[in-house]
C-alpha cells in the first residue's frame, strides 16, 4: 500500500467517523452531517468509493438507513456524497414511516431514494407495496410502481363505499 493511499484513507476514515459535512444547498450554505457505522470499512480513493459492510447504519438528520452493505460514491474535492447504494435487508426510517427493500439507491443531486427488491412502505397501520418505490426527500413524497395499498380506515364503519356488504 502506498504512503499516499494510506494517508488519504486515514483522512477519509477520520472525516467519516467525525461526521462528513456535506453541502445541502449552495444557496443556503446549510450543512448536514452523515454518520455511518459498520463492522468493516474499505476506502478506495482511486474510484472515490467507500464500502461499509456488516450491520451498516447511516444517519442523515431525520433519516436512518440500515443495510448489510453500503457503497458510497463521493466527490473528494467537494466532500459531497454523489450516490449511496445499500443492499441486503435495507430499512429506511423517517419520522413514523419505514421503507423495507432488498436494494436502495440514494441520488444526492436529486435528493431521492429508489427502492427495489420487494419494497414495502409502512406508515402506522398503512402499508404500500410495489415493484419500485421512489422517495423524494425534499418533497416528502413517493411514487410507487406496481402498487398495492392497504389502508386502515378511521372510524367505526369506515367509508361506506369500501364497507363489507355484510355490515
């Protein structure tokens, strides 16, 4: 291992372990912190990637991502995260909602997460499944492809149109 690679790796590890500050917006100059923990961590400065494996937990403000493996693609000059690819037992929490899937890809420039591999969104007693869920972080909205929605209706009888005819 070259001395330069070692130095870059140590610097990168220190940046990650002390929370990477990434620019949320050049207009607002707002900074956000990403904290990532895992059993193992591998940095590759030639490809600008960081691979976290084993019980991976990444936290960005009010969002927490759990997975078996997470690859982060970063821009070393700006310190920003371009893309995050999480695989294996993906679980993303935000407020009272959680999305489960086998794979998820976060796109930094577009501020969205694309879930594939039997994605399921759970919000309280409401459940949405599909072939793909695209979650837009900034707008707090989702697009579900191939959707199936199960909603818990409020009230004793619920909506008259959806009530069982036996009532």
